[in-house]
């Protein structure tokens, strides 16, 4: 079966019973009200922020998962859900007992790949690989995908380290917003495609695990 056929099959996979947290990080932190993540300078002289772009792809990801029957917990400042420091959010996540936790970001530093990070020796490795494979297969601008196992002292660990097993926790950085070759992905229609591509990775992982 070719990749396109596998992707069509995964579109049809039921995600009934799957519980996923989609957490837009950087935003919704009263202790850091001006944090929007990285700021990207665009070719037309304007700028855009990591947080603003992540909100768009996270919304598309949530829609993809819910359309297929998954239950999704995501940021809701009105009701104080997934708001505040990451440690506070993680306590709420652990109480909710999800199967997967996705800390949503974008990357900076000019790379050409999708980067998915998980804590070393955790259940996140397989989910990280599935999401990375989906992104790199769908978007030619991504030269490849990489997964990185984090230790507690590594940059990025704070984003996922307090999420407890058996949840699979992944820090998602699907592309580099400061790489000119990736900046077409910052357009809203492409961000929607990014969110759906991540969803396809989640679906592939869920199908394999269950």
C-alpha cells in the first residue's frame, strides 16, 4: 500500500476512545503576559509570532481529531482551562488522564526539518516518530523529520516533563518559522494542513497502539 493510500485509510480511522490534550504553549500565561514565542521576520517586511501561528494549526488539529471521535482538551482562558505555568497545566492534564499530550510550538534557528521531542525512556517516542513521518511525507519543504529524547536538564523539557505515564507526551515543532523555505507554511491554509498532518500522525500512532 502506497503512502497516499495509507493516508486515506487513516483519514477514515475512528479515534473513538482517544483522549488528547492540545496545549498551545507560550500563550495563556498570566505570569508572562507578553510571551508570544519567537517572532519571525517575513519577506514583505512584516512579522508574525509563533503563538499566533500555533493557535491556527492547533485549532485545525483539534477539529481533525474531534471529527474522528477523539475527545480533546485544549486551552480555554474563559474557563481557566490549560492556563498558567506549564506545571499547573500538567497537574490538570494528569487529572484528566489523556492518552496523548501535544505541547504545540514552532521552531527557530533556520533548520529544514520537523522536530518532535519526548522525554527520554518515555511513551512519547512512538507518537513523536509517527507525527514526524506524517509531516515530512506531506510537506516537501521539510527535508526530513527528527525525534529528540530529552533529559530533565534539556531545554524544552519543562514543556512536557511533568506529564505522567501512561500518557504519550510530545513537544511539537513542525517547522522553522525563520527559514524562508518554510515561511509559506505560515499562511493560514497551510497551517490548517499542518494541523491535519499532525492529526494524521496521531491517528497512525493510535491505530498501531490499539
